[in-house]
C-alpha cells in the first residue's frame, strides 16, 4: 500500500502545475563543506582528454599513459587503481607498462593479479603502493602536462596503446590484454570516451548548497544536472541511488526529499534505492526498480540553475541541500547523513580545522605505513617527502611512550625499539601494536594507532621430557628425546605440514626421523599436536638415538626439519638445531680421550723413556773407558808431531800448552 501511495505521490508531483508557490528570497549557491552531510559519487568512462592507437612496435607489450589531475589545495590525493585482464583472452599474457604522472602529490595503490606489470612514475610526487612483489618500478622525470608525458612515452617506446587524462578520480578500473585502437598514432581528443578499457569513480568536489530557514523541517531538495557531450546519441541509461545514513544513531526516517534530475530528453534514469518519502522532477524518462514500474515520462525542466532553484522553491522546498553538475556518468549515488535529532536534519555544522587536520594526517599515515616489524624490534621510517601535502607539518614523532622519540635526520623520522619497550603490546605472539604520537607545527598532537605482524619463522626445539617445558640441546644414547617444530605466521587459515626431519652426524649418513609427515623408523613416533590459540602452528614427535656397537661415531649432530605451508602463496621452510651427543656408559668420552687413546699415549711415553736411557748408556760406555786405556805419549813421532803442530798453530808454542801436554 505504501508503494502505491508513493507512486501516486511521485506522479502527482511530477505533473503538478498549479501548486501554491512559496514566497522565498533569492539564495546564492555556496560551496558545500565536507562535514555538511552530503556526498555525490559517480562512475564514468568519459575523460577530459584521451586517445588510443595500435601501441608500441613490440607485439608482446602494451604501453598505457595515465595522467592524474587534482585541484590545487585539495589536500592528500588518494587513488586506487584496479587492473584486470580482458575476459576470454587465451593468448600469452603481454608485458604491460604504465607510465603515470600527476600535477600534485598523490598516493596510488595498485591492485593486480598475476599480471607482468612495469610502473614508470616520478617518485617525487607519487607514492606507489603495489600488492605484487614482482612489479618492476622505474623513476620518471617530472612533466608539466599530460601531453608532455605522452610525447616522452612515444619517443621512448615508439608508440602507446592508450593515453588517459583524468580529473580527481578516487578509483579506476583498467582493463588490459585486448586491442583497443587501430590508428597508428595516439592523438588526444577532448571529452574522450574510454569505455572499452576504462572506468573511474569520482567524488564530486563541486557540490553547492543554498540553505534557507525553512518553515518545514525535514524537507530538502537535491538537484543533479547531468551534462552530456555531442558524442552521446540515442537513449542512454543512468543508474541512480540515494542513501540516508547516520554516523551515530538511527537515520531520519521521515525525511521528505525532492530529487531534481536535469538531463537531455533522451536519457533514462533507472532509480534504485531511495528514501521512503521521495518526489521527482526529472527530464527525459525514469523507472523505479523497487516498484517494477515501466518507463515514466518526465517533464521539461528549465535550462539555468537559477530557474531550477526557483522551480523547487515554488513546489514547497525551501532548503536546497545540494546542487551538483556532473559532466557524464553511468552510475550516480547521493549519500546523505541525516539523524533523528531535528537539529541535524537541516544541515550539519562544518567540521573544525583541527578535525580536518587530524583526519588528513591519520589518513596519510595509514597509506604510507612507515612502521615495520622485525624479529625482535619495531622500526619506524617516515619519509618527509610524503608529508609535504599536509597543511600543518609534523615536527616530532614518538611512540606511545613519550621517551621513545624518533630521530630527525633531515629526510626521515627514524625510530627503533625492542618489542618489550615503549609500551609495545604483542598479541597471540605475532601481532604487534603501538601508537605513533605526532606533534604538529601548531602544537596539536595526533595519535595514529598501528599494528604490524612479526615475520614468519620456523623453529626446531629439543626437550628431554614429554612435558615440553625445558628446552635442551643434548641427545642421550638409547634414551627418548622429544622434538617440537613450530611455525609463527599471521595467516590463521593456513595449514602446516611437517615434511622431513633428520639427525645429521659427522662421519656417517644422516638418520631419517620424519619422511612425508610420518615416522621414518621404529624408533620414531609422531605425537598429537597441541591446540595453540596464538598464531603459531606446532608439530611434535619423539625418537631414540642408538649408537653403533655401543660406541660413538660423532660428538655432535644437527637436527634438521623442513615444513610446507599451504596458504595464498604455498612455500616450504627449513630450520636446524645444533645438538650434543651424550653416552653415560663412557664418561671418558666427554673428556675428549678414549681408552685406546690413553693406552697408546702411555705406551709411547714408556718406549721413548727406554730408548732415551739406552742412548745415554751407550754414550757413557763409549767415551769414559777410551780415556783410561790410551795415555798420551811424551815424545810423539816426528810426523805426528808435525801434524799436530800444524793443526794447532801458534798455540802449541806457549809454555802453558807445553806443560799441559806433558
């Protein structure tokens, strides 16, 4: 019944010509602030300037030029670029090159799946965040316009596949992998239709309002003027939705809305979700999806904004909540924030400069994400070049603990702290949380909470008992040892498989313990893995090491384990643990000498002693008896005397030596 009444009301309002006029004063349109509760979003494939051509001479390469234009003073510009491959294209993927330029500082986040991409951009005014680690990046000189950027690309690549210049986009959907042009050269055209490969979402920055002290609270009008270029011919359909929301509390249910939809007469408005009490003044035709109506003929609306406003006033709507002109669109959404409190149904107070600064700063930091979690520390490296768009510059950076202050090295704010310091909190053993406290030049402080995850890590630990409480690095012969293999990851949905474990000793082959997730011998038993509420995944087993012939083949060994992690990017990890081998039956083993070694040293020492004694006795027995049995003659033969005198020279003639010889 409500739907029928609504339809009757709509038709009556659309064709009414004798409604009582409301005497109002002329009201000039004023720009609408961000905090005044109205937002107009639209999607379009028509851009201010663009062209397509056959592309670069290389058949396996596409080159696309994207030039971003934002209004000066618009603050931090953010853009999401979604790149997808054309459906039904079974040919070999081609290399795709994106040359991106901008007239102001922009944050560009790229989403692409399994596409070989190369991005060429100027890092001085573009911050590029790509979710694909394989993406190549090359720096680009700065250019004053999109045409200069196009000329540079033609000289370097010999041709381009497309050139697209856009204004204030929030999100772009770009399709690659198909032929989009046949001309040899790409010559830019104004008001270009890029629908075969491109669509962008825009939040209108040209919304205006004409507030008036209304006698009827809860009644407001929204005027949309959709301009169409000369290229648009025939009937074109545009989807329109209007949503009423409330940030805190319930949305205003009794809001009476007038929607004025100005366009060329051949346009069809497909109206989806709208408030319960809504009335239309529409050019061309319109249909209501919720009521499954056919096409309803509209009326002829005035061709000036002053006359459009006067028309709305004459129908009893004093408050012009929004007036928006849109160049071209496929879909339009009007979002209105209106709550049950009457004080905010007319208009919302403009946001304070401090509130705008806080949102701008927090938004910028959440895009740049200057924090990083390492094994035992948290690092912050905030590049100052990314802070240039801020109207209120950052002068100091600390963590939650004000004593943990970042150093200013002229290009970055740099800070490093251990996980147990600076009021850092670690949840589930992997999620690290803290806050950045930013001090602005105006002495205002902005708090930016952040979280990062510790890097993935595989650990192997040895325990002497089944309680797994006191880690050890010693394996005793013929005694059970317990092993725990744990993997730290933030991906709770991933599954961990224990593939291989072995004990590698020096001087012999490694001893297999686990093979393909099961025990590799009778001395190995796989144990049940305990439930772990943290992000760590655990596998356990026990084994007994048996030395050959009751002896030892090595003094040390290495316990090596390899696991397979099945998640978005399946991969394997390996870790090892150095252990000592211990045999209680051979205490001398721990001293480094066996019984055989000690016996050999003792026998060698005894043999050396015997030989040394024999050598000394031999020398003694051959020198002392010769001196007693052969006395010196007083008168030696002449020849012998001559020989002796010749041998000793002048020393023979001294009285002392003659007396000594005698």
